[in-house]
C-alpha cells in the first residue's frame, strides 16, 4: 500500500471519531500554544529591555549612590544621598571621559491651560543631550547658562505635548506651563524615539537640575551621574577614573566599602537579559512539560484505540495488510493528531502572546525558528509517542486479533 | 494445488496441551469444491486457519502451489493471503463504519491497486453477488445474507486461486444460505477452488467432496454422489441493477 493511501485510511479513522480526536489534540494544542506564547512573551521582554538599556545612551556609565556587590544590580542602590553636584565637577573630562551629567528625576503634575498630565521630570545639565543622544525637533535643549542661572525652562517630550495640547504638532515653544504649580517656559521639544512604557524618553520633561532642585524638590539631591566614555575601549579606564575621583571626593579609605556604584551599560544589559532569559527558559520549560503531557495523552488514546480496534486490525491483516501497513496507519494517526494540534497551538500561541503583549503594553516577538521548532517538535512527539501503540498494533497475530471480542 | 503432510496444531494452555490437529494429510486439487464436516471441536476451524495462512501449524508441511508456507514469516503470509486466498468468515468480519464498496476495495488497497481500478472492480464484484444496488450501505444497514455476500465479494475481488469459507452459512437462514451456496457454485463453475466448513449435511451436498474430521484427524473422505444445485433465488427488489 502506498503512503498516500495510508494517510487517507488514517484520516478516515480520525474523522470517524471526531470528539476523541479533538480531545486528544487539545493536549497538544495547549502545550504548543503555551510554549509559543511563553517564549514569545519572554523574547519580547528581553528585546524591549535590551532596547531600553541601549536607548540609555552609548558607552554609558551610571554612577548611583549606595554600595554594590561586584557590579551587580542591588536593591539599595540610589537610596542614600551620597552624590552631589561637587562630585560631577570632580570627574575629569579627558581622553577616556567625554561628558558628565548629573540626573535627578521626580514625578510631577503638569498643567497647560485646560490640559494636564502627570509625567516624569528629568533634572539635568546641557551635556545630557550629548550623553543620551537626545535630538531636538523644535526649539533648543537646556544650556549651561540655564543651569547656572536656574532658569525656569523646560524641554518637552512629544508625548507630553500631545497630552497637554491634544496635538503633537501644536506650537509650544515660548508657552508657559506649570509644573507642580511652578511656571516654566517651554524652550524645546525632543524628537519622538518611539519608546513607550516605563522610562519612555517621549513621555518626560527635561529641565535644568538647579531649577528643579530649588523649585520642585527642595533638596540638592543628585540621583545619579551619567558619564559617557569616549569609546567602548575606554569604558574601563573611565570607570577606574571615576572610582578614583569619587574615592578622593568622598574620602573613602583604602579597603572600605564604597558609598556609590558605577554600572556600565554592558553589565546592566547582561544582568537584565540574563534574568529575562532565565525567566523565558523557565516559562518555556513549564510549557514544555505540558507538551510532554500532551504527547503522553496521544499515546494513551492511541493505545486505547489499538485495543478497541483489534478486530479491525485482524480483518485488515487477514485480507493482506502487512505489519508495516498497520504500523503506518496508526503512526500517521498519531502524527496527524500531534501536527494538527501543534499547528492550531502555534496559531493560538501567536494570538495569545500578541494579546498578552497588547494587554501588558509590551512587544512580543515570535520568531520563525520557534514556530518551526514547535512544529517539528510536535511532529516528533507524534512519532515518539505513536510508535509504541503502532508497533503493538502491527505485531498483532491475525488469528488472535480476529478472535478478540 | 494444496498439499498437507502430517499437519499438527497443538495449543498449549498452561500445562494442558490440546492437539487440535493431530497429523492431517490432505490433497486438494485445482478447481475442486470441498466441504469439511465434523463434530464441534474436531479441528475444522484450526484446519481452515492454517489453509488460509492465518495461522501456522505446529508441525508438518503445507505446500500451496508447490511452495512450503508452513514456516513463512508474518509479512510473507500477508502477501500470500492477499494474492492467493479469499477467506469468508462465519461472522462476516466486515469493517463496521465502512461502506460495502469500501470493504470490498480493502484487499486491493493492500495489493497496491490504483483507486479507479479498485472502485470499478469492487462494484463489479458486488454486482456479481447481486448487491449492485447496495454499494454505499454500511454493514449494519444490510441483512446477514447481504453482509455475507459483501464478504464473498471481498474474497473474490482479488481473483484468488482458492476461496476458503469457515461456516459461511452458519449465521444465515436457509434461503440466504442457498443464495450464498449458489454464488459458490457459480464461482466453482468458473474455475475456482473452494473449501468450506459446514455443520449442515444439506449444505455439504452442494459441494463435490466431503472431508470428515474427528478429534483432529481425517476420518473420512468421500465424493458427493448427487450434487445438489443451489437455486439463485430471485434477487431482492433494488438489488438487480
Ligand atoms: N486458541 C486456542 N487455544 C486453545 N485451544 C484452542 C484454541 N483454538 C481452538 N482450540 C481447541 O482446539 C480444538 C479444535 O478447535 P476448532 O475451533 O478447530 O474446532 P471446530 O472443529 O472448528 O469446532 P466448531 O465446529 O465448534 O467450530 C478444540 O478442542 C478447541 O478447544
Ligand atoms: Mg469452527
């Protein structure tokens, strides 16, 4: 019997038992959908974290107060007030260090006319634009004079403009907005970067750090200091220079713990993607187990089916079916169940992760490889878990099978 | 055609051994029409299963068309059953959820015959047993006699050299029985070798030779003196095409 005939015979048997076939597939559907969705969400999370960290700036070193254990991320970082504007001037601009800029962030209520929005205020200096690759769509960025004179000026992100004026293209330069009831003059609007969600550079206002400290926070807080190294090769040199400079400035004796932390972007990236990748693997692993359970479900049903159809097997053998014909028939049934289940699962997982992405406001990414792997994997599950029942069927003795009641 | 030499079939049930066949020698030539008779448990079915290559003997030689098939492997036996033997069972053994024509197509499926030819030959075979009007019926939509005729169509559709039937009329009333025997007589007339097992002497009278079994061996072998001619009764309404 040729292969296509075997497929037809198998499909007919599956159709004859629609409910059972559907229920058997359900295990595969759920398993594959779970794997696809979990890996998709995990990859999406990794990608968005990577792009967020990369979006922080190039060759970036971040100094934050609080001590750290060997460069890792630590919950307590930034909690004390170890950094000050003096520290900023202590870091030398040289071959390794291109620019230094202090940053303090706070949240504020912003009002313009009848429009009002809540957004984050980034208080910083002129070099921030250089370090973070901020580009200006209209107007200008804050300058050293603004900082020196504590000018009440603000640079708006495009999302803020939309939220305040209802239109991203509204002309706002020169207008006065109120940030926590303090009037600020708008001097520029940044170019949209497209980043959304937490730490979006589109939904924030940049203002001189001196003004924000005096008018909005009331303290001379410096949350962190951003340092841009001249190139990736100078990251380590820059980091060493910062450490030496701050050791001196903070008068930390040799061997005592630092009260600040220098993180470089690569470390952060590695830590964060490490975390999300572990999470992805964990989620994928759990989903994989459900796939395994789905496979065992197929085997279980196929075994029942073989027993139930013993007489049919006997009849087929009596009129000339060889072991291989019977084996193929049952194997194809198992593979069709698993592959069909896998296909539906892929579609469902794709839809599910897209929906989850929408709900959680994050991008999900389902790679062609993960689809392909899931598909091949479900086919493999069909073969692996189908072979045992199929061999059992193929090995049946025609006389015994015909006698079976 | 068929040559059995010292065939033994021994079933071992734990410590107890049952010799269903205890040294059977039998020769059946081409185009013979033989019935096997004997009391219940005398080994008739065991014999037929071996003849039909469904089972292998514990001991002895079985030459079918000159080759010893007693020691053939499972897959080789499948091929022999498919090419040379048409088997008709007492319980019909049709696939339940499958239509008459698809049941008849089945052996040709395993013989590797293409779909179009398969369908044409299956329909022709069903017509030859008077079921041309019932080809798309499922077994449960057919009477016992009709089901047995589907089974006969399935047995003869591959044009086997031997047709074996173990109590083909065992589940049928006398009218259906005679119809089935009429079909066998017609097949015999066209040159087929036919061996049937039966309990009923009047069914045996439709054949030409009676082999009598007792306790696993042949007790008698006689020629039927006055072979009865089975009447192909009028086909039921709608069966004639
Ligand atoms: N699978 C088996 N296992 C053990 N013993 C068996 C088996 N099949 C048949 N027998 C025994 O072999 C003997 C012959 O059985 P067989 O079925 O050939 O008889 P039979 O002549 O066809 O009888 P009947 O007319 O009732 O159909 C019986 O004693 C039976 O109990
Ligand atoms: Mg019997």
